[in-house]
C-alpha cells in the first residue's frame, strides 16, 4: 500500500509539473504576440485550453506566472550549458557554442527579452528582480567555469578574472537582444553575434594582449 501511495504522489507531482510547464509556455507565447501587458490568468487559461480556475490551482496571480516563465528560461539556459560542457572542443570553442545557443534561444522568441527587460520584472516586482538576478548570477558562474578551465589549459588569458570575462561575454548578447527586440527582428542578431564573437575571442585568447 505504501508503494501504491508513493507512486500516486509521484504521478501527481509529475502531472502538476507538466501542467505548470504548459502554463509557462502559454505565458511566453502570449508575451511573444502581445507583450507582457497582455499576460493575465484568463488569457493563459484560454491559450492552454482550460478554465481560469484550473490556472489558480497552480498560480495565484500574474506575478507567480512570470516567476514560472523565468524558471522555464533558466531551465533552458541550464540545459544549453550542460550540452556545451559535455561537448568536445577546447574552452574557447565551448564559449562560441554557448553564445550560439543563447542567440538561438533569444531568436526563437522575442518573448524572452520582453520578459527579462520588462519594467514589471525589473522595477515592479522585487521578488522577480531577485529571481532574475539569481538566474544571471548562475549564468555568469557557468561561463566563468568554462573560462577558468581555459585559463588552466593555457588557452585563455590569465590576467583577467574569469568572472570579468564571463560578464563581458554576456555583453555580446544582452544589449544586442534589446536592439533586436525593439526593432521587431529587423536587427540581425545572429550576424552581430558572429562579428562580436571574433573581437571577443581575439581579446580573451592567451597571448592576445596580455600584460607583459
């Protein structure tokens, strides 16, 4: 009987997780087409194909849905990082691959920069601002680990802390993502990232400008 109860609990949690992910995906889709102001529980329920009361079983308000969206974005970023660290290639090549994956993630949905850089997240919801900060800190730590590996191998310059290089790496993406979002996709994010990467990779390679 205990095994049966445990199996039922696991199945229930799995069902809840799947539904929550569906709601987060629907919220992203709504933001993609109408902006974050169009996001509300009724719209999410309609997009998922359930009644609004069913959404309330998982999320009490818009703030919690945005939290789930941020969590979904973090899952995707973490999955990309795992793919990269498990891939073949030297650290600089891994950074190049990670940049490509980040750009593809943003390019697949203008909802992501709309959520991340929205006034509601940055200014109107302190708890979401902290959640976003934690996500960015996690990304910086992951990038810094790749940089540190490259420094130990003698492939990346050692006169600059890994965290500084990691934050500079993010600078290849975030400002360009804002421009891309504001331009409704006219700005060529992929092309920009390729050109910016050449400058960045030349700057961080060992022997590429280190102090004598």
